[in-house]
C-alpha cells in the first residue's frame, strides 16, 4: 500500500534503479536456487539414461525416460539388502540415542546435582569428537566383542556421534520447560522417574522428533565406520558403502546406474527433510547456535 | 534444604528381615569382590600377557629345537638337532619343515656336542637390543629328500622379541576399564557394609546399583547368546542355539538373585533404614542413575577406543601378523613429523626459463638433501637399508626467481595429507562462509517463495556426502561426456575438456567445490537463524539516522551475527579437518586427506600402530581447535 502510493512521486531515474535492484535481487534468488538444485536435478536426469548413453555423450536432459537403471537396482537383492541394513541400523541407532540420551538430558537439564557441569563439558566436547582419530581403537573393540563385519558393529559405534548431540540438544529443550512442572508433580507425590516419564517426556515429544530425525540422517549418511567395519561382509554393508563400491551391472564403468543408486539413497532422506524441514532447521540451529 | 521428611517410624527388623538384610549386603559384597576376582582372573589367564611373561618357546623366531638321538638301527649314530616350526610363525612362513636338521645359525656351526641351551641362546641372542627393528637370522638345515639324500638349504627367518608384559597388558586391558572395575567394585562392597548399619542412603544407592547391574547382565547375556550362537565373524554356519543358550545362561541366571534382592530392598527401604537425606543428595543419586547408560556407552565407544589408540600409537602393532607387539616409544610420531625444508632450483630450459610439464607445473631439480640421502643409501648394508626411511619429496612451493621451497619428510605421504587437509579446510571454510553469508542475506529479504527457497537450501545438506561425491564424480567426468565440461564449453569458458579430478588437474578446487555446494546452503541456514534474531527496529532506527545499507551491514548485521558465525565457523572447521568421504570416494588413495590416510594405513596397510599415531595427530589438532572454540565463544558458566 505504502509503496504503491509513493512510486508515482519518485523521479524516473530512481524508479529505474528500483527495477534494476529488484531484477538483480531476483537474479540472485534464481542463482541460489539453481546452484542448490541443479546438481541433483542433473543426477535425476542422468539416472534415466542408460550407462552406454552416458559414456558416449553428455546431455542436459535424457533422450527418453528410461527406467532400466532403477529396475536393475530394485531387482538386485544385494542392493535391496543394503537398503534394509541402512534402515535397520539407522532406526536402532535413533531408538538407542533417544532412550539413552533423554535419560541423560533430563538429568542434566532438570536436576541440580554435583558434577553436572563436568558431565556437560564432557558431552559438549564429545559432540566435536573426531571419529576418525579413534578408528583403530574402535576397530580393536569391535573385533574384541566379535561383532566385526556385522551391522551390530555399526549400531554399537554410531552412538559416538548421535548420542552426545542428542543429549546436548535435548538438554537445552528440557532446560526451557518451566520449573513449576516438577514442583507440582512432586507435591502430587510423583517419584522423579514418574515425573520424567509421564509429564516431561510427552512435553518434549517435538524435540524428540527433531533430534531423532537428525540422528537418523547422520546414521544413514555415515560412511567411515560402515566402510571400515563391514568391508569384509557384503551382506552387512550399508547403502553408502554399496554406492561407493558399486560395480555396475554391465562391463562398462558404472556411471548412470551408480547415480541412480545414489538417487535412491538420497530420496528417503529428502522426503524426510522436506516433510520436517521446519523442525530440522530448528534442531540444527538449537545445536549450533546455542552452543 | 530438606524437602523430604526425615525417615521416621523406623521399626526394628524382624528376625526374617535381619537375615534377608544380611543376605542382600552379603550379595553386594560378593559382587564387589567378584569384580576384583574377575579382573585378576582375566589378567592372569590372558594369552598375550602369559606369552609376554613366560616368553614363547624361542621368542619370535618361531622354532623349537629338539635334540634327536638316531634310531638304534640307523647307520649314523651321532645325535643331531631337529627343528619344529611353530605353526604360522615366521619360521613356518619361511618354509622350514618339522624334520629339517639344524646345522648352522648365522654361520655358527651347530654341532651335536652343544647343549640344547646353547643352541637356543644362539637363536635368541639375549644381548640383542630390544628396540632394534626386526632382523633376520639365517638358519641352515639339512633337508631329507625322498631318496634318503640330505640337501643343504638356507632359510632366512625374521626374528623379533617378545612383547614386554606391560605392552601386552596395556594393549588388552588399558587403564580405564580396570580402574573402573576397581572403583565400582569397592563402591559396591562398601555399599554392602553400609547396608548392615541401616544407612538409608546406602540402601537407596543399592537399589539403583542392583537395577543397573541387572540391565548390564541382561546386555551381557544377549551379547553372549549372539556371539556364541553365530560362531565366527563372517560365517554361513547356521545359528547354534544350544551353544548360544549355554553361554547366555550364566549371566541370565545371575539376574534372578539381583532381582529378588532389589525387590526386597526397595520394599523395606523406607521402613528399616535410618538417616536424613537432603534433596540435593537425592537429586544427585537420581541424576547419576539416569546418566549411567550414557556414560557406559560413551565409555565403550569413546573413552576406551581413545585410550587404545593412544596406547597403540606407541607400538608397532600390525594386524594379521604373528609378530609380537613392541613398545617403540615415539618412533611413529617421529616418522610422521620428521621433516626438512630445503631450497631447490627449477630445471632450466636452454633459454634459461624454467621447464614446465604439459599442465604448466614447474619441473624442479633434485635437492641436496635427496642427493645426500641417495648417496647414504648406497653406502648402507641391505639390512640397514631395509630399516631406514628416507626423506622424500612432499611438495614444493615456488618462491619466484626459479627457486622453490621443498618440504621433505620421512613420511612424505602424511605431510602431503596434512597439507591437503589444511588447504582444503582453509579454502572451503572461507568460501562457505562468504557464500553462506551472501545466500543468507538474499533469503532474509521478504519475498514470495521464501519458504520454498529455504527448503531448496536444505537439499544439498540432506544428500549423503557419499551420494554427492558419486554425483559430482559423474558431473566432473574428465572428457566430453562430463556435463561440467559440456556446460563450460557451451558457455565458452574453456576450450578443451578439463580433467577436473586428475592429479595434474584442478582437483583441489573440484573437491572444494563439492564440499562448498553441500555445506554453503547449510551455513546460510545457520546464519539465517542468526539474522532473524536481530530485531528489526535497530534497522529502522538506522534508517531514520540515515545510515546507508552497506554501513548498516557492517555496523549492525556483522557484529550481531558474530556469535552465530563464530560457532558455525568452528563447527565447519572441525568437520573440514576430519574430511573423509569426499576424498575417499573421489580421489581414492592417491591424494589423501589426513582421515583417508589414517584409513589407508589401518585398513589397507594393516599398520595398526602407525595408523593410531595418525589418529592421535588428528585428535590433537582438533583438540586445539576445540579449546580455541571454547575460549572464543566463552561458553556460559551456569549452575
């Protein structure tokens, strides 16, 4: 309203500058959108071409919508098993992180006790822990426990990055809840654990969904441990390892079918992210900005 | 502050309750003692430690020597020495057979007159320096042929020393776990003694302890069930239920008495026990009991592996060899970090200009250090040469005037990896910050479709790194089949297809581009969240005061964004320093980052000890950054 009224009053030169600015702005918006979306769009485009076509020439758009790559992959029991492994490992990791992590977060966010700051520091330091530097130590633990080459090795080791993060984010959520809740519960005669399970946990359900999603994404994407601990056993591999070591269905170098596999791996995550984008952004900024 | 009523109305225990209490406290004390006993038993029966203490039959060589008296009907009645290679030991690998007759060790003739002890002393050479690397002894034997002949053969057997008991102990047990067992064992024992004095706090702690012990035993039972039933790391064998059940039975049965004890104790805890408890101490118990699972998991997956990595980095451990592990001090680190910088000249063309390769890189002459190393290597004996690591070229930086600074290292590959990682970190984080800031400023404007834009920005972040590496590999194909080449040629930016990922091409820029694509939008989202916390009225006030948009950006936006940017920067730096996926998928082993170098050493070279040292180096580097982070962001002190 305001601007519309004002526009006739400004000189033509300024109006032109305004159009130019708007044009530049939309150019910038389009550039950002293209930059973020084009590579993946190209991945979808290439996945509809046959491998032979891809190895001959580059095209922006596929000749035809050929779904042979997807058919091959979805009919391949090995590939489907790696998808299953990924789903299994990620889900159990999330469950473990949420159950164990919410306990710890409740203790640190709601209870005043001796040693709290120490534990808080340990957890914060752990969120930045370089997994690679303990790879050889973990390798020893995994072989000692005789779970090398099985998905259990991954379920066992993934808490190293999911758990501290979960605890850290959930702690800040618990801290944000009003203090009266427990006092009321205490007056009503609830034990601390009942207060936690029946009253506070339902209140943090949104935070649990967020952190669970982030844990799921990081577990689904994890490559280093998956590669190290399941290299010997194809049937235990997760999908990133399978994609990275994909050898194709023909004799040529796999390009199109590999990218098709990559698209299949990325799609579940993209769907999750698009559905829960608001929560994810909230969770990420809570984890990073509040630090 | 005491919110809880002091326990009153305590009644005297009935005779039956007194007995039950004795039983429960006894159970706790037994558990405490059993923890000690188990630790002791595990240490005493550990094979590595036993071998280290007693020494193998003949340490390291892997042969037993036996004095043989020929059979009564043999023509030659002189006794001789036969050898028995220890299966899969270095002697067996060298091709020695059990009925080989020993005649010489390192040119010392072995005569039947020598005592067995003397022969073994020759093999073990106790005076040898323990820190020396492997050396080889020549064992000459007579081997009986099929037609009764004896042919002389010489075998080289790698000899090494047995691990010291300390190294064997540290590698298997370390510090953390035994310390924990001792502390927890003593605490549980102490709880048992306090129970008998009707201490209410001890009773409540006992209830918690018993519960977590039950959970722990439950996990132990499940683990034992699974591991024993599966029978091997990767097997097709069917699951062996009888074995699994028999292994899981003991821990599972142990749960029962704990369960009964806990139930009884929690039912009488408010009646039989005396003492005051403040709210704080009750809270502390509650909090720690909730923290136990997290701490246990972190212990298993972080503290213990970290300790293992530190310990292993001081040894020369390798997977899949029979060679015992030795303590070598800081040798791994010395090899990793030992470097020299020297001046080199470029190779001159006839016209005096520097010669370049086809891709435009300057060709350098050999440096004095390398020449000296080569000369020294020629002087060495074969054995010396094998154990000596030369200084090799890790990269040259041109300083103009046809001269360059060359970095030489004992492990040039690691120095290269270090340089790659540092270069990658600095460039990619800087670009991500600038680009992220720019994107955030654009998206922060109010325009239609902003929500869609934010969604689009999450796409690169949501795509797994491996997937984005695979995708960009397809985009950056080195010939005209790559879309990036096609796009750039269509736009007229390049004339020839570029080899984006080849060692002679712009591979670092390519890798950085992939990482920037994946993380810059994400960085933008973080900065966007920071931007939205800045109240709009500040800008309105600035508008009224007539400050230009640019001025507003530098005096309002940037200072207020500083905390957000600092945190985002540090997190990204830490991520970039441990970059693995992109390098591993796109460059394989040829141009490693520190993380891929660690992986290559561990998994491909099986050099466990050396890889551990690399891991520790990464850990220290990142630790320094974390400390800087805590310092800079000035973590709030609370509680």
